[in-house]
């Protein structure tokens, strides 16, 4: 678990810093965006195989996360894997788990030539 800190708005004296807890092994809008961006960056410049160590409980499904477009950023992960030009390997470690939408992300049918 970790905390996400949203700073107070300097233009609004009544605003305050907000601290939101985020569970581990779960994609939130910000972490899903970072994952998709990293995969796109690896595909663009590295030309190396991608190794995914998968141990996820899925995407956050809270109302706040839905408003912050968690599904849009999750779809960007899938889009980045669809476009990946080098081999993609998925390793689920012993004791690891995949739940919910994380199954969609590693489904080999999204890029059958590379996954």
C-alpha cells in the first residue's frame, strides 16, 4: 500500500492537501498510465523483448477511479501490447495471482505473433 498525495490548489485558499490510500498490486489511473507509457517507450526505442512479471489484483473499480478514467488508461496498456513489435513474455511467480481486468492485459490473443 501507498498514499497518493494531491496538493492543495494554490489559487484556492480554502483547498487542502488530500491523501488517498492506494492498495498494492492494483492499477489505479496514474499507475495504468505509467505502465502503458513504459511499454510504448520500450517498443519505440529499445527493440528488446518485454518481460512482464505479473502479480496483479486488477484495476481499481472505485467511483473516483472511474471518473479519473482508469478504464481508458487500462485500455492504453492493451493498445501498447497490441502494437509491441518484439516478443512479450509473461511470468506469473509462485504465489502470484491475476484477477479481474489483469487477465485481459496478458491475454496472448491481443498480439498472437509476439505474446
